[in-house]
C-alpha cells in the first residue's frame, strides 16, 4: 500500500496564521492528478508540532476526503509521550487513515529497549499499519537495525521511513529485516541508492513541488530502470538540496509560494528564509523552469 513515492505534505496557512483548508484541498488534488502513490499529512514537513489536535484531525480528514480512496493516506502520529501518541493514533484510525507514520521520541532520548516498547505499545493499540520513522538528526536518537528487526516481528509494524543518512546502516537493514518489510527513504537525494539496495520507495519533500517527477524517479528505480532514474536524480538534485538549506519545511514552503501554490506563512518557531536563501531557492526554481512568470515573493 505504501510503496513508490509518498508526499510528506506541507500544511498551508492563511496570512492570519489559520489553517488554509481550500489551499490544502487544491494541493492534495494536485498530488493525485500528478500520479503520486500515497500521501503523508501531518508529518514534520506538515509542521505538526504547531498544529492543535483539532487542526491535525482536520488536515487528515481533508486529505482523506480529497483522496477518496484513490491513494492511501499515511497520517502522522508521533511524539515523545507514548500515551498521547496512542490517543492520536487511535484518532487517526477512527477518521479513516490507512496507516500511521510515527517518529522516534525526541528530546527524552529513550534507549533501544525504550524505542521498542514505545512502538510496540502504539502498534498494539491500533489495527491499522504502522510505519516507524527514524531521523536521528532531528530527534537525537537512532533506531538501530537490531531494534527494527524486533519491531518487524509485530504484525502491523510494516515498515520504516529511514532518514539516518547512513548508507552502511541502510544496507544493514536489508540483511536483518524480512523481505516484505518496507524500507522507505526519508531523504529525497538517497532514494535511488536506497531502492537499489532493496528499498520500496520514498516519503518525499520535493514531491510537494514536483510530484510527477519524483514519482517518475521512484518508479524508474523500482522497475530497475536506473539510467532513467539517474537522469532524473541529476536534474532535480539541486532542488532536493536547496529544500534543506534551512530547516524543513522553511525552504519548500518558500519555493511553493514562489510557484504560486500557497501563501508564504509558517508558524513560530519557524520563520521565513533569509534573503540569501530566498535568492538561492528562486535560482534553482528558475533553472528548472518551475517559477511562474509572476512569482509570489516571500515576506521576510
């Protein structure tokens, strides 16, 4: 269900900072029309730490309404308080999400045993599939292959979004995990090598901007058409890289605003990118022909 290219959706806000439901619907429809394989609302790219419980639920509901069963929806449900994550996961299941993506607890930095017990408790509380998310650069903890091997024995823990950036660790995953366990890239630029090692797709930031192209790249990898995949990788690598010149999702939302897709609004503690970063983002968009003739400038 969650193979290929999944988009880690941004959450659009109005100028007054409120949730922009109309724009969210347009963005979801744009993704589906471009052929993306699944959608991931309310992850880090969706600024989920700053969404209220009601907003989080609403974003997932809108995504499901627009998806209409055409593509699966993997809803974010993660945090550092296991009981609260369980409550959120149950709510995502109740509104109809096809699965949940749950990040490793951050700040309290649990041990490997703590990570195992955390995800086991979440998976036990719901019936829908769970994909765990390993992103040490943001959480301060690294979910090791040996721990993932244990988690893979739990029926509804079906995969991992792997964003350690460590190719050796990624290679180890395929040595210890069952063949049907999904390993998805959490870094756009690592999608090609991860799938070459045995991975099944990506949860992408860049597909917010270029959903069709990122889906084409991912599907080329999955059918072993690496010449095509390498060509796409080389073309769009500058975009993948510029999306992270400041903290995600600052650059991707700035780029989407320049493309006329949403208002350039973030919630504190995120702020607009610097003037220098804006210039670099615009240069990449112009190079790729992604900027409309009349771009939307980001307020600083």
